[in-house]
C-alpha cells in the first residue's frame, strides 16, 4: 500500500468487495485493491454492468488494434512483393478504420 502511495495513487473511501481492504485510485484513474492485486470496477447507481465495462472493453480493443497496426507496419517495411504490399495496405486501411470507429464510440 505504501508503494502505491509513493507512486502517486490516492487512497479512496471505498473498500474491496472481496477482501474489505481499502481501495486506491491510480494515476490512470483505475481503482485498485493492493491486497488482491486486482482492478476493481465501481458501478454507479443506475448504471448497468454493461455500461460500466464498456470503457474497459473498448480500451482493450483499442490496444489490440494498435498492436496489429504495428505488426502490419513492420511487415510493410520488410515486404518487397507488390501483391503482398497491396494486401498489407488493405489490412492496414481496415485496421485504421476500425481504430477510428472505436475512438468515436469511446
């Protein structure tokens, strides 16, 4: 717990639903249980679990798409065959379009 505070995390008034330990708010905005070593999702009154997890899900999806864009970029850099370059370019275009859609939804 002291390490989290040294790293700039803030102690919250909330407690972990699993172990009752105090929860911390990390600089990233995540709520974290130091004892369980897990992220805790806080669902606000009137909010459904689906609504609460939407942001986490979209962030994970965005990270995956960005990783795939990097992979395609590396392959494009190394590729010499024009036909393969065309396929990679189409894949890159599709990934970028999907990234844009994800960011609009967020």
